[in-house]
């Protein structure tokens, strides 16, 4: 059976710190709001959903529930519908989308929800690691001096692709400019569901300039790492990196046959999927390898793709990707990215897809490609076609 996307929605994005616009909202309630809205928008019986697959990275504290099952129940939806939680780091809800689509394609599901949630103000990043060693002896034996933080990996990418601090700051400022223009032009209006009177993204800074960003200090300076990686120039800052954020996103998928039977109008179909591992010390290069594989799998030329989303974990990641593939900058993250809109880890994969699906609907473009870098040297890629 062919899986199709029927609806895609998200919450506004709040700053992932105490006092942020959504910091007073429990992550279960963030997601429950979307689940209720999904069935208000779609004439479909929620009891017919075969599975609810939810991405979440920090599955501790208030996100240990698991959040998908609890959000479904909190929304007042049928108890017999199951849910599960996926962790593929930053690509968690993109992987949830893959699993939901693949379940439909296999015939295991007819209707599924793929979603993601992360409240980084209430469950801070690395909460699950406090006082713990996530690596173990054998991993460190294989990789000598050990794995490195993502910020150091970003510095290594900037050095390898010769991406200057000025170029990263320019890209970051442009992300805010594009996001502000999209917001002010109503581009996010249909995809955002207000949460307790919060109706728009808090993270976009309209007055951001590359000159202002140039005043920020590098965030990851480490003398030991300077000795280990002599090429690093220390140019990654809070301003040219993604923002910690709170948010949730959800997509409703059915088979094309079910959509026709229920008189639902699909927004897009899946053309190809990919997930791949790459060098865990460079860590953030896997989007390049995953892009090559998904293009080969699909037979679709990159020149035919109208909209590309490469997650802005750090400005150097989409900039290095762009150098490799020479894509028109206007097609890359045209509504801004995580530098401006924030990166609520478990929700970001579904948020990027939600934004891309709506953008293709407005532009009438045919193909959209989404690529997400992930901790451990992983990446997911998804290619869709607008219907």
C-alpha cells in the first residue's frame, strides 16, 4: 500500500529555558493539544488509528511516561490505540515518520500518527546522562581518545569545508530574516496550532544581523581539543547554532486506498527514505552520504527537487552540504531553520516535514527533500512528492 500524508501540524516553538513562552506547559500537554486538533481538522475516527509513533530524545522526568501514550490519553482519545517512543537523537520524529510510512507500505497499518515532542526548558538536554558514562570501555578502546561533543564536530566541519565565521554568521542572520518573512507573510499560519494563548514562534529574532552575531564568543573553546584537532579555528557560537527549544509536531498518515475511501485529500506521498551512519568523530557529515543514497534510490535528480530542508543544528552543516551539492540557496531552508525557529530535539524531524509539506502546497513545487544530522554520526533523509 502507498503511504500518504493527510495532515501536518505543529505547536509554536518556545525558547527552551525557564521563562520561555511554552516552559509552563507540560510536554504531554503540548502533544495532546496537537492530537485533539488533528481530529478536529480531519474527518477520521481516532479509534481507527493503528499506531502512534512519537520521537523524543530525553526520555526522563516529565518525558519518561512515555509521552506519546500519555498525550493520546490526555487528549481524550480511545484507550485501545497503542503508542510507542523512538529515539534516533535529533532525527527521532523523522524516524517515527519513516516507521509509520513503512508500516503502512508493508500492510501492517492503514492509519498511523507520527509525531515528536521535546520540552528542553523542563527536561534539559543531557538530563539522562547526569553522573553517567554513556560510552563504556570497549567503545573508547575502538576510538582511542573517545567521541567528541557535537559542538567540536561542528568546528571540525567548518575547518574541513573552509567555512568562515563570517559565512556562518551571515547564514544565521539569513535564517532569522527568512523565518521572520515567512511568519509575517502567513506561511506558518496553517501549520501552527496555538497552545494556551501562545500562537506564534518565540525564537525568531527580527533584528538579528551578521554584524551583531560577530560579537558573540565561540561556545566550545577547549584547549585539549585544540591540541587534538589543530585545524579547528573556534568559530561556532550560540548565534550560528540551533536554539534550545520547546515544541511538538504531528502528522497523520494513511494508505492512498484508505484516503480515497474516506474522501481525504492527501498532501504528499513518500518517494524514498534513507538512514545511514558515518564517521562518529566527524559526526555531522552523514547528511551528505544520506543525500547521495536517497537520490540513487529514488532516481530523482537533485535539480528536480524544489524544496530542501537540511536541519540547521549548526550553520556549518547545511553550508557544507550546499558545497557538496551546489543547490540554489533559495531552495535550501527557504523559511529559515533551527537557528531561527529552534531545535526541540525529538520534535524537529516532524516539524521540518510539517513546514516543508505546507510550503510545497503554497509554492506548488513537486518534490521536497529533508535531511537531518544526528548524534553518533547518523542521518535520516526523506523524499516526498506533493499531491
